[in-house]
């Protein structure tokens, strides 16, 4: 099963989605990383989408290495089937 999720938020989530994410944060199931233009000083939106995605994946890999056995890097519109 999944024990923890890291969410890199670029401020594209609706109010309803923010509420759902907050409920999961309160359960300590997710860690939210503010990946917005403001928080990154423009770094995550000044470059291409692929560049920002690569930076988020690298950040997550470095933050979590040695903590988890597996990692899945996915966009919100991708579905993992196992």
C-alpha cells in the first residue's frame, strides 16, 4: 500500500481540491510542497512545464531517498494501475 504522498502544488488546484488535500495533510498522509511561482521566485513557472516537472521530481527524490522503498512520479492526470 501507499504510506505517504508528496504533492508539489503549483497553485492550479481548485478550492475543493485544496480542501481535500488539507484533510489528507491533517491525517499526515501527504506532505504539500509549495511549488508556486511566488514560493519559487518564478523558477517553477519561468521555465517550461517539463523543466519544472523535472525539478519537482529531483527535489522529491532527494528529500525522500533512504526513507521509502519505492517512489512513483506522476501527474494528476495519470493513473497508476497495479
